[in-house]
């Protein structure tokens, strides 16, 4: 190991978590194991990009099966992010949280189901829609 | 010129806003959140206030007419509120390096930069919390904590401010006008008793307190109130970290002469310890926000080692023996029947000075106000510690810790089984 970067660590910032390393190192011969000390993969860290604004919800219904979202799956939802064309969003429709695919077309906004049995919903403008959050990942159990 | 300012960020109708964040049907309707056991209103939306409902209103009286008014009640969902409170602090932490949690729905945050930048900075925080958490906040910014609190009141009450008020950005005449209309008891740190003493000397408004002789105020009400005077003049006296001196803990624990091995006896132990811990809280004029009840086996008994504990976040800082006694019972399900416990205790943390949080009255449990605590206290002083007790501490069969919460919304963010449901149809 070589030192590549030296800098001041701010003491006022949030606490940092540091993986535990063996402290007693034999002088003269660095242990090769030191280079491989690492914590197990933390799913939370990799699946949740914005912890305070991330929420999880369970899907009820099969209108989104074509998008790989089935009844009983869990969605990770990022709140407060700007929805883009093609995003799967949680829209508030008649007081209910509803999963749809958002289409921003030249002429207006369309909320699409991903199942031919369900109709699409047309809205003249995005501002008339209440989007609660953007679903960015689907947890789909395989057993 | 660069300035150091403090913001007080406060969620409007916090409990109700948390409920609304996960239930769009509550938007625009009168909503109440009820106390433990669904007894009475502890928080409400602006629409409910407009119906003339006040904190403490008993639910059984409101219920018959609820439907006619479109009034919705929810049992208090402390897990949800606690989790949202944590998220709220995290978001503020992204905007400031100095954040101090003040209560479940209030935090101070430091700002350094030009005065003109303070308004846009506060507005960014307000928008961020609204967009990422669906929580509406009011933000007051001032040179001191006391002024930040005061600006926060203005931010909420003056319609044109739309939730953000930078005290130092207002012109001097306008600030005088606001202060001369603000009753002295609405200032942070001025309790009803102090307000009465001040009124006796003609000090009835914020402006009058600011202009009072600081030494005179010190003689009348002590150094704390003198600091309030100086803070109203823009001189910082109450530092962000000063709160720490109250943040110590209080422990009441004892070893048993005979090991305790049943839940029934442990329930009595917990009730009795909770009430003694209360006595100590009272003698220090403090209130606790968090209670940990714990027990342990002998350190020499490694064969059946067990040290169960349960930590509860109380809805509001309290010194209410009823609430604390009930909270301490949370240990019982964690212990193993038949194990010989040799020591148990109650640790109270998150202590704050009693009455130092006027903005928090809204969340106070009604039975915690005056009433039973001091009464128990008086009896104990006259007749000894064991002369009177509550619940199992009084050796009576008491209500179960399980609270009645019939109208509780799901604990969306803390329980996997209760997560939000979204419809695909
Ligand atoms: Mg509030």
C-alpha cells in the first residue's frame, strides 16, 4: 500500500464509518490480508441513493406486468426527483397512489398501464398531475 | 459582508402532516391526531382548528358529529412520526453543517454567508423538505436562537411571508411593529410564571422585554431571562451546543435482594422505579423524551446470562408518572420468564428543562399537565415514598401497556408488513 492522497478531514461534518482493520501489524512485513479487508456488501447502501427521500411500497394489481412489475412486488420510490418521460411514477389519482408509466408527448401527458387490459389516462399538462414519487427499482421475488 | 445566522425549521402541524404525506385523501380536510388510547386531540390541521376544535378536546364528544364535518381522526402513530422526524433532520443536514435537533419537528441550523443569501437558502430548505418528504415547514432566520424562534412565528402568521422569514432582512420599523404586538409569553424561554412577573413591571410585549434593563431582568428572573433579553437585541448567548448541559441522563437502578424471575413481579419493580425516577426528574425540573427499561442477570451466572432492555421514544418531553410508568412496562415482553434477574433499572435520556419548550405544548399529553405528578409528589413528601403509587407500583392491576389505537394508520416506513400500498390498475 502506498499513500496517494493526504488531506484534511473536516471535523464538523457527519460522522464517517470506517471499516475495522487489524491494528497490530508486524513490523517489516506488511500483511497481504490488509489489502483485502472489506465489509460485506450493504444492500441499503447500493439500492438506496437518497435515504431520507426513499420510500418502499407494495404493488397491488397487475396493470404493470408488461413493465416487469407484478402484484406483490415492492417498489423503491424516490420522492422529490423530477419525473422524466418513460419513468414509472406513483401518481395520485382519485386520492389513490397509482403506478403508471409517464409519457411526456408533444401534445400533453399520458399515464400508461403496461397491460392491454387497462386504459391509458391523458392529461393536458404535467402540472395538473400530482406525482408522489418516481419508482426506480422493483423487487420481484422469484420463489 | 458575511454573517452567521441561525434558522429554526419547524414542521407545520407535524403529526397531521406525516399522516397526509401517506394518505392523499386527508389533504384539505379537517384532521385530528388523538392521544394515547384515543382519548383526545393532541394535534390538528388548520381546517380542524377552523371548526373550533382545540388541543385536549375529547374524541368521544367530537365523534358523533365527525362525519357531518368531514372530520377525520387518527390514533397517534409515533413510529411513523419518529421516522419522518429523522428524515427531516437528514435533509436539513444536507443544507447546513450545524444542525441541532430541538424537538421532534423542530431543528436549528446554522448559516454562514451574505445576508441576502439567507432567504434563498431557507427557501431551498423549505422546498426540499416539501418535495422529498411532503412536509410543510416554516423557517425563521435570525442572529440568535431567540430571534430565529420569533422569526419562525412571523413566518407562519404573516401571510405574505409564505413560510420563510429572515428577521435581519426586515426593515427596523417593521421589526419594531411585530415585536410591539407580540405578547411576551410567546417568546422562546418565557413561561407563564415569568410572563406574570414581567407583566407586574409593565413588560408585556417582546419589544418591552428587548428594551428592559438587562440587570433588572437578571435580578427579577435570573441569568437565563437576561440572556433572552440580550438575544432579542441580536446578541447570541444561547449557543447551539449549550443544550447539551441538559442532555445528560438520569438512571434509577437497584440490585435485588432476591432475584426476580416473573413478569408479574418485574412489572411491579418497573412501576415503582419509574415513579422514583419521576421524583428525580421533578427535583431537577427536567423532563425526559426517551426511556430505557432494562434488567440483567448476575455477572457470576454466565450459564443463563440475559440482559433485556427496551427503549421508547416518548411523544413529548414529559415528567408524567402515568406515562413513564406505562412506558417502563415495555421491558416485560423482552424478558425471559423463569430467568433470575438480579438487577433492573430505568434510564431516562434526552432530558430538557421543564417548560423550556413552549412551542411543544401542542404535543403535550393532557394528563401530564399539572395534576397527578405534583399530587403524588405531595403525598410522598408527607407520608413517605411508598405511601402512594400508580399502576403496578401501587400494587394494583393496571392497564396493559398496549395502548388503544383503533384508528392508527399503517407504520409505513418502519414495518415491512405495513408498507405503503400502491395500486396497479
Ligand atoms: Mg410544528
